[in-house]
């Protein structure tokens, strides 16, 4: 059984996703990685996505997602939860980069920028620094569609 699913629902292996990512990269597309989480009762659900968008002659895009579940008590603060969101995206981006070094990968963080007054704003500089520090371009809300729209949809 695979941990990954196509946006339309069927299971897919990571190896198959990697094949799509390589073709997408050859066609000058960008790979967007994002993670979001949602606490529901005693469970915290993390959804990580790989979005393929912007290749030559591509109309629309395609994405794949993976869910992981944890006991919500492991995340007593929002900082612990959003740090794991970023870590999941960074680790997946590093794995993809190692397996497809020519890929243009952009990490999307489900946080608000430091100049806003949202719950995550005070952590923005640290988390952006983490993603950029390992070598990836990253975006935050409202430009972080992979995390704030697509991953969000599958974390609930």
C-alpha cells in the first residue's frame, strides 16, 4: 500500500511521482511542496503535497498528497505544529532534490509574513530562514497555494 495519493484520489507510489516530477522538470515546470495541519479532537492530521505546475504547454497542474496522523497532545503549541509542517516540506524537498537535482523546487509555508498580526507571524522569519537555509525558495501566505490551499484541503 502506498502512502501517497493523486489529487483525484487513487493511490500512487513515490517512485511513480518521481517519474512525473522528472518529466515535469524536463519541461521546465516548477515543483511546489507544502504541508498543512489540522487538529481535530485528539488527532493532528498533517497533509504534505507535491504540486507540478507551470511546465511548457501545461494547462492546469497535478498534485499528489500524503497524510500523517499524530496524537494532538504532541503539539501543545502552534510553534511545535508549524515547525513540523515546515520540517516535513523541507525533508521532502531535499529528497526530491537528491533524486532530481535539476528540479526547480519551491516550498510553500502555511504562515503569515512577519509584518502581519496573525498567530504564525512571530515565527515567520525563523521558519522562512529554515527553508531558505537549506537552499530552497519559499513563499508564505497569500502566495503559498501548495500549503494554504491544496494541503489545507487534505488536512481536514
